[in-house]
């Protein structure tokens, strides 16, 4: 529920494992969302702004994977 504190496991190992699992999920969600945006014609600056990072950061993180996936990437004009 909104405003409700998340339940944190009492065991540190369990809590840290949960953090790792959430990071992996967030990375997969980001990868899928960036790929979809780029396939739909978004520019690097648009994706970067939506993610709250720089164009360079999003390009560095995703460009190679997107090229390998056959995504046609927009060039700067």
C-alpha cells in the first residue's frame, strides 16, 4: 500500500539477497523498456531524460546490446 514501509527480512543474508533480486529485476525491466523505446523511434536524449541519466550513460549501458539485438538506432542530427 502507498506509504507503507516494505517488509525487510530479519536475517541480513535474506535482506541482501532480496536487494540483489530487485536490482536484477530492475535491470531487466530497464533493458526491455529501453529496447522498446528505441524500436519505437525514441532518441538517446529522450530515453536518458526519462531514466534521469545522461545521454552518454544510457548509450554506454545499452548501445552494444541493442545493436546485437538488431535495433536500428537513431543517429544525432
